[in-house]
């Protein structure tokens, strides 16, 4: 395979965890709740997957455990932000610190132990014979295909169904949605829980398809990149697909450049996706300074039902 094909394959592999985490963040923030806990949730999803998979050698059980653990953490975040009306930024940062610390503690006993297997790849024999396309899509695993289908499903859900209309109404004007009979708290709890579960699944994907063993700090800041990608994608699942793969390509580019014999220190090459994230957000903020940003209008604002506006 040529350099471009190899880079595309690596971009999809590295971008899938970012995509899942970004989709989870979109669900949270479309409901009007800021999600800054992606880093900690991804780490908890990754360490839970490793522990359960190593002990049980059952991949499905490991994935379900990762989803369940992060969903519970999502319920905690929802309880703090929706019921107690706590500061959403502080709650998200606390989730990151809690997840980072607890995952480091739980992962000590399995650090460096390889997993019994990886995410199974779907054998599409009819695709493999097609040049380039066969090399890319014939090597994709189940979670990657799931993420692609999820992008389409969430796009249709948000923009083409009454459920999505209710979600957008709650994120833009919860008071108006409440007057129309929409159960604001129920919707926020539901989408926060589902979103955090997806972020946990992103951590599981990292250890299954990207780095099949547990190491402390495995995500290396990718949770924060996902937070930035939610804004970069303008809270749109289809945009999130291209943004995640773009940053996945940047993440893989440094390693590919080293293979070509570059004299640039590897530490600088590893900085590429993080520097580009900052630059892109600065550029978008400047370019759209006088335009509607697409941000849910009530994002970060707690809803108090008895409050007069």
C-alpha cells in the first residue's frame, strides 16, 4: 500500500475513539449540559474494558461493563447539573480528575498485560478486491462500523424526528419546552447518560483497536480533543465524522513522518493534533465572531422551573 492509503487506514483507526467521544459530547451539549469530563470517562471506559476482558475473556461483557460504568458516572453528572443545578464546568472537571485518578488506581494490577483479543474485524470479501477502497474498508473492525452507523442514526434522530426536536428545544429554551409539555429533566438525564456511555465506549475502542493493553494516562489528552471537536463540528454528527478522521490523520501523521526518516524530534510531531486543535478553534472563533455559532442557546445554564424570565 502507498503512503496515502496507509495514512487513511491509520486515520480511521485513530479517529474512531475521537468520533465516539465527540458524538457523546454532542448528545450531552444538545441537551444543554456542558461535558468537560470526556478525558476521565474515556479512561474509565478503557480500564473497565481491560479489567473485565482480562478476567473474563468475554469481549461483549467487557464492552457492556464499560458502558454501564460510564453511564453511572453520567447519572452522577446529571444529578449534579440537572437536579442540584451545580456548576456544569466544575462538575465536568471533577469527572475528569475523578476518572483519571480512579483509572490509574484500578489499572495498576493489569498494567502492561495484553488483552486476550481485539475488536473483531468484519470480513467483507466483495470489497477487498476493489483498489484502495478494499484496503480501507476491508480492514475495519466492528466498533468502527458501529460508529459510522451511529453517525447516520444520530443525524436522523436530531434533525428528522420529534425526539430530536424535543432535544433541540430543551437545549435552546428549556422553559419553552416545559410549557409545551416536554419533560425537560427526563430528556436531559436520558441524553447525558447515553452520551457518557458513548464516551466510555470510545475509551474501550482505544484499548481494543488502537492500543491493546492498559497504560496509565492511555488517552493522552484525546478526551480534550473530543471536547474541542464538538465545537469544531458545530454540534452536528455528520461534521463530527469528518472532523474526527481529520484529527485522527494528524495523530497518525507524526508516526508516519518518523518512518520516512524525518529528523524532526518525535516530541514535536506528537504535538501536531493538539496544536492544530487550538489553532482551528481560534480560527473558527474569529471567523464566526459575527455569525450564529450553532451553540445550544441554554448550554451551561441550569433550568429552574419556578424562575421568571
